[in-house]
């Protein structure tokens, strides 16, 4: 991409989209188009088509999606399927119709089977049943990467897909009802510290293993892929490293400076025992994550404390 190329970041106010904007601007890209969801309803096909006809972006980062944690995924099942299908289909089709040079679709590691062999290779897609609680979201993301794959095959366009692991960072969702484990724990520890609570309870045994990628590293990987990767096959994006939920909780506790006790509630579900991406395809292409977990948590907590009064609750 030339630094003056017209780049559309769909979902520019979300966790990933805002990191994309930061990273693109830091790398000298200055011609960004960033309509808000209020200005452009991506579920509306006619509105998306009209916007592409008017703006004519050259490159598209498709980071817009309806997202949430396990409770939100399981509660709003129809919305997670419908909204995500409409968003991706409208943008991908309009990008094709209006001659976008390259599009990058952002998926999710939840596309893999519930009982997927570890670490999860790209070839394991559609080899087993999905996790039931987030099946609608996963199906929508699978449909998006298959749209990119088949538009590329049929029309010769350069539409690629990336599947990231668990993300965290600046501008995350810290709502305890529908956020993911890392931001939820950060908020729990912070509020326990300021309220002098003696204990913090963590769901499950603490033994499940998870992989976490700092969102600005993801954004750097996506710019790298946009500039260098032209394969139809989608690519995993992660660190290739895993940590137990107990280790994660202890790291967050140390960064926050909470001095009380940690209690694991084994009556609550652990979820999948292990969830790790195989990132050998990405590393072979020439990219590796740069931010270690503790550093990423420190940066996120600094932002969290600065914005605590205005967070989504």
C-alpha cells in the first residue's frame, strides 16, 4: 500500500479497528476513511453499496463485527449470526463491485472445532463440531472467510483472511457481564483493590490454557499481511505461546497491585482445556508477535485506569 492510498477500516471504533487506525497512522498512512456505525449501517446493503460507490476505497480492513463474551454469544444468538453475516457480505460484495485492490477479512479462532487437535492448524477448519455457545458467531466468521476465498477464486480478486487468537488491549470491553476473561479479571482486581476487598474469585480451577495477543501486535500483523500476503488460504495470527488462567490471573494481580487473596471457584465451568493456534504459516511469511503478556497487560492497565470513569459498564 502506498502511504497515500485510500484505506477503509470497517469497525474503526472497536478494539481491533482502533488499533488498526493507530498502527496505520504510526506507519505513515494518512488517507483513512472511518465512518461510524451511526453514519453507515453496515447491515444495510443499499447503504453500504452507496457508500462504496461514493468513496471508492482502494484497500479494506474488515474489522467490523458484533462481538462479545460467552454470555453475550449464547444470549443473542440470532443477532450474532444475522448481524455478522450481513456486515461481511455487504462489505465483501461492494468491495468486489467497486474494484477494491485488496481486502483483509478478520475472523476468530472460534471457527475451529470444539475438540480440535492442539495447536490448531488452518487445515483443521470444518473437521468437527463447533463449540455450541458461540456457534452462530463462528458460523458467520466461517462464512466470511469462505466468501473471501470464493470471490478470489471466481472473480480473481485479492481478498485474504486472518484468524486471530484471544485479543486484549487499549479500548477493550471491560463490562463484567459480556467481556472476555482478561479485561474482566483486570476490572475485578482493580475494583477489589480500591474497595479493599479481601478476595477476588476466578471462575473454574485456573488450569485451562489460553493464548493472548496484544491488539496492537495484531494490527501490525494485519498491515504486514496486507502488504505481503496474497494467498487464498487464510492465516492464523497469534503468539504461539500459552498461559494457564491461574498464571494469567496472577500476572494481572501483580500489575494491578492487588494484595488480597485469589480464590478459584471450581463449581464454575473451565471451558475448553486448551486453545492454541499454530502460527507457523504466519511465521514462515516473516512475522512474529513482539509484545510479551506482562508488557501488554501493563499498557492495557495504564489505559484502563486513565479511562476508568468512562468505560463501558
